[in-house]
């Protein structure tokens, strides 16, 4: 580990190692000793900062959610129309993958898939991400199409987004994001035509 990296607080090094390992290789498949080696930290440091591996996973997801929210907020702020704001999740995903963390797919989806019965702290972060996704998309969809049709549109856009996330795991990331974005745009057109 480089000297400048060792100067960073151990907590940050552990979170970075979690990002680089657990959310790429899988939370279950990544042993604690591998994370500790990557971070240049001791078991005592991990347990003092996070309690256990589940605490580290939850903290890494919390940091991840904060970073993702910043990127998504910026994409929504840059959008000019209600439809663009609703679909901003796709440019945000593209930016996040290119500029923040290039990985196979979503850390939250991967963690949910790998942990059938997650620890309470991990479950709390998975719920926080799910709540952000659904509530924000529903709020933005209501600005495009009011009422019950807006709620249905929100559900459809979420499915298009989750489909893009899954496609990223199984193939070309850019292609998967573009396909999800085109699908969501088509769903908006259909919803607007029904109003």
C-alpha cells in the first residue's frame, strides 16, 4: 500500500476496500482478511469502527447511497423538463459508472441478492435505497402524468431502471443503460398519450 494511502484514516481505507472488493466480487464471497489486507488495517480496527463485517457492509452502502444521491440530484437539477427529470436516473447511472465507481452492477442489488436474511443494519440501508428510488421516481412521474396513471408510470420506469441494472451485470453496461433509458422514454410517451 502506498504511503499516501496509509495516511488516510483506517475507516476510509476499509470503506474503500469494501467498495473495491465486496461490491465487485460479492459481499458473501469476499472474506474479511482480504478486505483487511487491501485496506492495510487490522481486525481490531475493523471491529472498532464497524463492529463486524455486516457493519462494514452497511457503512459502505450508506456511503454509496450518499454518493449516488449526489449524482442523481445533479442529473435532476440539470434536466429542463418534467420528463427529463423523470428520466434523469439514466444519465445519472451513466455518470456514476463512468466517474465514480465502475462495477458490474448495483451494490444494493448485489447485496440484496447475496444476503437472503441481511443483518438489521444492512437491511436498513437496502430499504433506504429502495425508498429513495421509489419515492423519488413516483414524485417525478407525478409531475409528468398526474394521478393513478403517474403512479403506474413510476412503477414502469423503476422496472426499466432495474432492468438496466440487471443488463449491466449480464453484458455491455452502456448498452444496458441506453436500453433502459429508451424503454422508460417509450413508457412516458405511452402514458402521455393515454392522458
